[in-house]
């Protein structure tokens, strides 16, 4: 069994000083929420094998809280523009390239794809920033990954823990 955690980046700054959407950092609430959600996931999950991270600044900053809490070796973190504003199929494609040994993987990405994934299993549900979606995949080989072979487990978000 493999576990997949799809994590929407935490709340970002919307200041006019950012020339590109790609460059927006986390704001204060975003940093607090990322710290909180990394700690919550760490209480429930012993380890993460791999992290796949959108190379946008806000997702990279969100992922760093999880990297620190899980003490993840940088060699097991992949930053890619393929996860910046992706289609759902792009998320599955990135996961399908993983080596078979990876058992628990976190993907740090953006809406609308993350919300569309949630809505496949929970129609009309909202996906706040720094939400964590958990899925189970029962095949041995990541190359067999398809949306109909993935089972939705849970949806967690920062306000649940206030």
C-alpha cells in the first residue's frame, strides 16, 4: 500500500511588489499554518519517502516546514514547474514516475488541480490553503497509478485545529 498526501500551499502574500504569481512568498498566517499542519501530519505519519514540490516560492516555502519536521534528506525532494498550476493529470504523471520503493509521498501544489482532486471524492467541498488530502494507492508500482485506483482517505485543513 502507498500513501499520497496532496498539500495545497499555505496562504501567500498578494502584494503588488511581486512581478510574477510564481514569486509570491507565504504571509504570516501561511507560515503559521504550514508549521501547524507539518506538526499535525508528523503526529500521524512516521515518515515521508519523497516530496514532489512545485518550484513556485509559496509551495517551496510550505514544503520547507514539512522537510524540517520530517528531517527529509534534500536528495528525496524534487522541485518541478510541472506542479505549478497543474492539471490533475500532471499530478498523477509526476507520481507515476516515482521509484517503486517510495511508500509515502507528499505533493505540494496549487489550485485548481488540488480542489478538483478533492471534488472528485467530495463534491462541492472547499479546499482552504494548506489543506492536506490523503489518498491510498494499493498497487505495488507507481507506473500503474490512475485516478480510479486511488482511494480518498481524508481532508485536513488548518482551521480544523483552532
